[in-house]
C-alpha cells in the first residue's frame, strides 16, 4: 500500500460506500483506506447486514466480496440487480477469468482481484463514481438530449432507455457506457481495444472476455422481434457494429 497523500479527491467528499467483507482484517483495512481518502463508509460482514444497512441508508457504491457466509457475493449481486442499478465493484481472492466473466454477466460494474493495491482500488472507485454522477463527455452525439435508433429512445439527461413500445429497460453503468459508444459511432466496426478506449477504461483488460460479455448482455436487452436484424452485429474477426441509424434531438 502506498502512503496517504492527505489530498482528498473532490468526488470522495460526499460519496458513501458500503463495504461487504467477512474477513475482519480486510474489512478494517479497506474501511480505513476509504475513510482516509475522504469517503463515508459503512461496513458489514454478510448479506443480512447489507440489506439491513441498505434499508435505511443512502449508498453511492457497494464493494462486495464474493466469498461470504450465507448467500455469496454473486447471489447478493443478482438480488441487487433485480432491485436497481446501484454501482457495484466485486472483490475476490480468485482471479480466474471465469469468475470475472460471471461477475460481469450478473451485472457488476467492475471486478478487483485480491490482493490489490490502494491506488488501484481508489482509482476504480473514483472512475465508477464519476460515471455514475457525471454527464457523458460532450460530443456531437451527447450534445443532444435524446438519441433514437431502431425505435429505441435513450434520454441522455435521465440515462433512461425505452424500447419501441415505450417500456423502460434498466441498464447498468457499464451497459450505458457501452451503448453510448455504439451510438456515437453508428455503422462503424469497433474492435475490443477501441471499445475499451472509448468506454474510458471501465473494463479490466482487452485480453479477457469482459468486452464480449458486456456486449452480450447489452444485445440481450436490445433483442429485436423475431426475424428482425439485430441492433448490434458481430463482425467476425473484427468486432461489433451498431447496425441502425441514430437520430439526435
């Protein structure tokens, strides 16, 4: 761990982080790092304690350990995603690709393997909080308030996606970032590394399957009627492409 600099990031001042970690030593250490960096912290040991805290406490981000007594972190992540899009970073001593992919498939916004350094953890937290509270970077696409494509409507102010029938479709922070990348570059084939760069580094590395996993999640939510062309096409050997015209208003 690097020594404390004493400088508190602006985004940290009001952010409240819920840490769910059953290892006493790790929980105390991570909570101290977060508090020293200016965050408000609530810490607990299990899913039951997590739900109790969430029932009466406003939280900006959850740090969720995978291996917990009772329901696992993955089980809790499923339940959190069924309720909403609260930003979640998974923590795990297992650094296997299958675990990272499973976490992303279930809707985690990021996945950090133990042991991790203080700079990495804080950088990932800051990045996720920025994406949760700051409007998208102003570009030709995002200066508009609404983007319409293949009957879908994305409201950039509220970050709400509505399907062609008008029903709202929930998106995680990572899914929203990915969709915005495609909407900013319609008809253009995007490789994994381009998606990672344009998505501002949310995913861990271009060598793993995290981009493919995230694209797969988004495609399922944008699944067209039977017989219709998919909105996001796979270009074999090259990457992915948004196969729809985008209108800005």
